C-alpha cells in the first residue's frame, strides 16, 4: 500500500468519468479544492447515501471553491447508471484496475460477513488548489460525510 502524507503533493491521475471522458487531477490545479473520495461500489446503500449527501451539498462545495470527485473500481457504464438513478451532479471516475486506489493507499484487505477480500477502503482526501493534500478522512461516516467535508473545507486558508 502506498503512503500519502498531508502536505505532500497528491498523486496524479487520469481516469475516465461516467461519460467516458478523461479527467485528470491537474485539470483542477489553481482553480478548485478537490474532495477526492474513494468508495467501494456504486449503487450500494452506503455509497448511495454518501453520494447523495455530496449531491445535495454541491452548491455549498462550489461556494468553497471545491469540487467532488468520486473514485470506485466500477466500470464507466455502471457509474453512468449511478449518476442517472441518483441524479448526481458531480464527477464519478472509474478505476477498474484499482491502480489509483493503490497509489493513494486505499486498496486493501476487507472483511464482510466472515469473508476476506481485497477492495476499496472508504477514504476521502481534501486536496488544495496547489495540488497538496490538506486532510485525509479515513474514518468516513456515509451519513455525515458531506457535513464533515464542508467543515474541513471551511478551515482551509
């Protein structure tokens, strides 16, 4: 697992979004703070609650010069269905080979119903306009995620 540290440059990436277009972290440099959140699987209960919270907070994010980017190992087609079904208003990115999740250190061993498997460890990274990691949320609560993100963004100078 990679180790990312607060204050360091966020690992660069280019992935396809729910429309099949390429999106890179550098696209937002000096323009927006980035709320980069990794989630296990589109259209599952926890991931839906988390995404809808960000959807409903999008105007507040914009006021804080921030944009949300969700990354999961789902294929582009599933992300598009997720966007359409939940009327999402932010970018979802497909990391099918989990290479970016590994770069960020969020691909790891998980346990569910007595089974162990490799998957996304739900984590959010707050990246400033200069591309530096300002905050890492590794204890994410899906119901309050959006409020927690907004509170952190308000502390950025």
